[in-house]
């Protein structure tokens, strides 16, 4: 079942009434399946937050459609099934944690008795046990982010949408948020989140979409986007001879060298097959050993999500 369906979504802005229209979202189409963790990636200004705002009718598209649970995003029956943490949430800092969650739970239609049972549960989930009577103004940025996550799931929604949920969190906090997402997934919830932290996406996401300059560049599972084949091999040689240095240098593989060791990287050519690349690796190793080299390590390197992201998005100049 498709929980989120986006078709041809386009958004044009006009900064001033005399200014030309500026397209920030350009005919984007993708879907999010039930029970999956979906990563929404892209540099600043890619159109991620604009898409999320359209899903909540904070703004409206210039063209295209968006549905949640098969219904238009404005349908009232949909809103109670969705939890949301914006990129820059506002907190009423004169409230305590309990008062803040009671306020948001009440907006979602929860009864006082239900909130009394639920608040300790969500505070435990986000690592904020023991803070129910503390004032929000005494919290750090990371603690406020955790409270924001708590309000997003206070009403036990079927779909949780998080815009940059790792903002302000230390490594331990990021791990706890990842664990929370996996916990929600185990409860058959659907999680849709935007982020810049690619390692988090690789560790928990079922599928990802990459945006840049308002366009959807790719969408699919990590296996579909990331090549599983070895792209390069790192070699470390100990006690290198002058002949070995000369040989590696002639191949353009002499990345760095000291008196006691050499680091070299052999990269796969664009049209080179796996057997051809493996044969070339073997040839270099055998030749190096024949020249008196002592191969200390050989480390194959596969493509990462960061490699895919950089290749598709490009450098900074191409995004301006």
C-alpha cells in the first residue's frame, strides 16, 4: 500500500509581485510504501521542506497532486494519523514537558486519561525520562529536539514525517533517534524523513529519494542506487624498493610514500568488467611482489550512498 503518493508536484514562488516566478519544486513524483523508512535527501534549497509543507497544506502546489493514505492531503481523517516534526519547531518554553505534550496530544484528539498513560511512554522512547515536570526553557537544543520528537508520536500516528530530525543531536542522540525509527517501523509505522546525514540513511532506510534544485534525481532502494561491485582497491606496501616505486608511479598509482611504506589506489575504469578489473588487480599485485614489494594490506572499496549523492547532485557551483 502506498502511504504517500506525489504526482507531478510543482511549486513556483514570486519573491515580489514584480519579480519573475522562481520554480523551487519541478514536477516531482514519488511514493512511500506502508511500513518502510523512507529517506528524503538533497542539499539546502533542493525542495525537501517545500514538499513536506505541501503534504501538510502549509503551502499549496502550483500544480500536481499529493495524497496520504489514498486521500487528498487536506482530508481531516488523514491528519489524525500523521505525526510531524518540522525543521525549526517552535516551543512554548514557559510550559513543562508534560504541559507541552498535553497541549499537542489534545490537538490530536487524545483524552486526558490517554495522555496520562502515553506521556511516560513517549518520554522513555525519546530518552527524556525524568523530565516531565521540567520547564522547556531549561533544556538544551538537543533536549528540545527530543521533546519535538515526542510530540510527533504522542498520538501514536501511522505515518511520522520528520524534517531534519537529527538537528542539534550529539552522536549518542542520533543513535537513539535511529533506534526510535526502527522501533516505530517494528510497530508497522511508516517513517518519512529528510536529512543531510547520509550514514544514518544507509543504516536504517528501505528506500531513498535524492532531490536537487527542485527536481527528483533518483528514487529507489539502496541496492538499486548503490553499486555492490568493487570500485577501487587500496594497497599498502611495506619496505618498498625503488623499482616498485617506479612501477607504481608509471601506472599513476603512487598516492603517497614514505621510507617504510607506500599507499596506492587502483580504481576501476568506467567500462571495465568485474573479471577484467580483478585480473588487473592480480597483475599489479604479482608485479609488485616480483619487484621486491611486501604487500601489507589490500582493501576493496565499494560505492557508498555519499558517492551516489555527490555524483548525482554535483559540486557546489553546479547547484547555484
